[in-house]
C-alpha cells in the first residue's frame, strides 16, 4: 500500500465512460496536494490526502462526446483564473459580436 503518490507518474491509462467505451487516454506526472511525515518516536502528521492527486493536462480525447451544446439557448462560461477585468472583456466582446445584452459578467468568474 502506497503512503504517498508524490513523485509518481500515471502510466498510459484508458479513461472509460459509463458505457464502457474509451473516451480519452491519460498519462503524466502526478501532482499531490497533501503530505505525510513520521518521526522516529512514532508521531505522524498528515495534511490533506497524499494518496490522491491530479495529472494536469494529462488526458487526450480519443472520441467525441455527444452533446446538445449547439442547440442550447444559453451557456455559462466559468473562468479558470477569475478576474473582473477578464470577465467584463469577454462579455463585451461577445456582445460586440452577437448583439447587445447577449452576455453578462455575473461576477469575476462567471459569464452568462
């Protein structure tokens, strides 16, 4: 049993949907947000979960995921790096392209 995934690498792995079909493959370095340390006396400190991690930009899509995206009347954009300036600029450019009041910056992270 692993005590930590720190320094680990995810080997090439298929990512399957509930239907059993492969939709993406993933591989890469594992980023761990937790840590664990033990002293000689048996004391132990653990922050978050060192046995869970992420593989940033680690997946490559293999097939299209069916969606009704192009048939929707509205969408919501969520910014990965929230910024009032960026949200306002995106809403302005959408409105310049598609007409007034099409997009509204709700807050620093969300544009409707």
